[in-house]
């Protein structure tokens, strides 16, 4: 992906979140600097990824999703793309949840409630051209 003026850089972030209020929070945190596409099930997230392969810069994946968990969706996506940053979100702060997410192929795990600082810092790590 060629990036001209970094102030014009608007990466596409795919978001898997089944809770409307959690999605609205994510959108409020990153929506001014990122383009966002939203899936409400793990199955839809895999489809959204396949439709946007090569265009999406990163993914935010809730672990607990209907139809297919975020862990299962991540494993499927990793079969097709080993490099896209997948930032998993969980309401559970147990080490075993982080471990399971990393084993599934997560690039990072954030604990809910997601804060502005944590999400922006994490995205900036994986997308250094993204300026807040």
C-alpha cells in the first residue's frame, strides 16, 4: 500500500463486535482517523475479511461473538493471512484468555472496557503512519 501524505492516511479497520454500544465506543475513538467496516458475528467477520483482503490494515476482534467465536474467526483468517494485525478484545482479564487469543493468532489482546489511550496506542504500534 502506497502512502502519500500521512495526514491523509485513513486505514480501513474491520471491527467484529456484537454489542452496539461497544461498537459505538470504538467508532468514537477511531472513526475520525480510520475507515471502519463492522461485523456483528464471527461468521460475518470472516466474510468481511475475505471481501476486503488487501484493503484492510487491521482488525479488532471481540472474542465472544455469536455463530463463530472471535478465536475461531481468527484461526480461519490466519489460514489466509498471517500478517494482518488482529487485536482481540475481551471482557475477561484472565491470563488463560490472553493465552488462548494469542494461540489463535491474535497480534495483541485488549481488555474491555476499551479506553481511548489503549486502543490508539495499540493501533499506532501496528500502523505507525496513523497519526492521532
